């Protein structure tokens, strides 16, 4: 079918992707380029930026050369920067959309190996988010202020601006502290525990992996444990085990190893019972989910062989990329606690950010990089992992 000048951008886009799928790459890319230009001319900048980025990344992955991919990628970055300027000027800023635009700009410059522009725009975005956070704080919109300050913190970390990281971390500790007090007043121990766990990572930016960090993690663990007792009293064994594993890891990262071990042994026994119940009911997916809790509990106990045996059973029930990320994240948490390693904590934060966005592929890439860095310590468990995954294809 000929590509006519009267084709709508949506039609051109469909034609382009269809032709690429059918192996007609050159024709497909030409159709997509026309679609991007058409979107741009109609003022649909989000669609135009998306298509330009796709074209550039496709060419970069195919040729491993930035020469041909640079023009469409730079065009995409330029459009995303325009979109950022428009969004920030709105009376009500869509924070999720703003974050998406910023991430795309940085991803493009990272892919091009353009560290100068990467640093430049990361700093601009950090300053922008900090100013926006101050505005939300002054307007008493605490939840938005927290979200924006966290974005500012991520960007200050990218450019390794220690002073920026320190200032934003202090603001976040203060804001989260107020919310934690409110949670405790309402006896919301889970909500408080989640906040204490999160705040610990900001505290590590201020003091490192020291007593302050460990005390905050210990406080998180105590609140998860209190919440688990309430769930147990209500007869909710499913929720009880979930909270106990959270408590186990909070205590682990707080280096309260004796408490983490005790909880780990208890919750492991409970989980074997819960998993058996779900299997007998034919609820395979739920059994797989609870089995991953057991995997985590066993890893925190340092029982890697037992954890891998359970993991093999999980893969037979439900082979998910999410589970592949979960088990590796648990290994890193165990290693971070063992070594009091602040670098691993930073990796874990980035991994958690991608997990919340549902970007498990990106999370896995970060973890694999960390595994390479710590190959000496992780050689045994890494070998066990790959052997286990050889029995089942993980998608």
C-alpha cells in the first residue's frame, strides 16, 4: 500500500510498525518518520516525541552507532524539553507526566553517551523539582511536596551533588517524620513502618550506613511486627506472613541479626503451611506469590540452597520477570546488611523506583550490574540462580 500524503499520523504509525514486524525495516522506519512529522505538525508533541525516540533507539540497537540514531533522538529530546516547559507552567502540574518527560530526556542523552547534556539537564531538572517542591510545601500540599522532593533527590544523585542531596534529604526526613507521627497516633503501624523504612534511606544520605540508619530500620521492623500480631489475632495468616517478612528485612538492614533470624525461622514455618493450603485449593498464582515470600525469608536467613529449591518450584508454577527481580533484590539486601554497604543501598533505591513503575527489565539491569561488581561475594548464589532458571524460561 502506497504511503499517501493524506494519511493520518495514526495510520502512518500503524503501517510503520506493521512493516517493521514483517521485516520491511526501511519502509517501516520511513512511515514512522512521516508519522512523527505529522504528529508534530498537528501539535501532538507527546506522540511525535515518542515516535522519534522509538526510531532513534531502534536504529541505535540495530547499528550500535550513534551517527544515524542521533538526529531522531535529539529531536525527541528537544520535544520532551518543550513538553516539560509547557507542563511546569500549568496551574496544576501533572507530576507523573512531568517525571515521564524528564526521564525520557535523560534516557536519550544516556543512550547517546552525551554526559555533558546528561549532567546539564539533570541539574536543571533537580533545581526545577526543588523549586516546585518548595511551592507545594508553602501551599501545605505535603504529599505533592514529598513526591517532587524525591524527584529532585534522584536528579541530584545523578550529578553527584552532595550538598543538594543533603538538603533535600533533610527536608524529606522532616516531612515524612510528621506523617509517621500521624500514622502512629491512629495506630496505623503498617503505614508508620513503611515510612520509617523509607526515611532510613534518606538518613543514609545524611549519615551513611551508621547507627541512625540502623535505628530507623529497627523502628520499622518493630512496627511491622506489631502490625503482624494484629493480623494474626484477626486470623489473617496471609497478611501476617507478608508483614513478618517485611519486619525480617527491616531488622536485617538494621543489622539486628538475632531478631531477623528469629522472625525468619517463624515465618518460614508459617509460609510452608500457607503455601500448602493455596496449592490444595488450586490457587497456583497465589501459591507462587507466597512461595516468593518464603524465598525472601530463606535468603535473609542465609539459607540460599533452600531458597533456590523453593524458587525452582515457583518457576514451575509461574515464571515471571518480577520474581527474577525479587529474588535478586533480596540477595542484594542480604549483602548490604552483611557488609554495611551504602553503595548497595543506593542501588536498592533505584531498583525499588523502577519496580514501582513496573519497569522490571530496567530494575534487573541495575541488579545484574551490581552482581558483576560483587561477583566475589555472590558467585555461589549467582550460579545457583542461573542453574535454577535453566529449568524454566522466565519472561
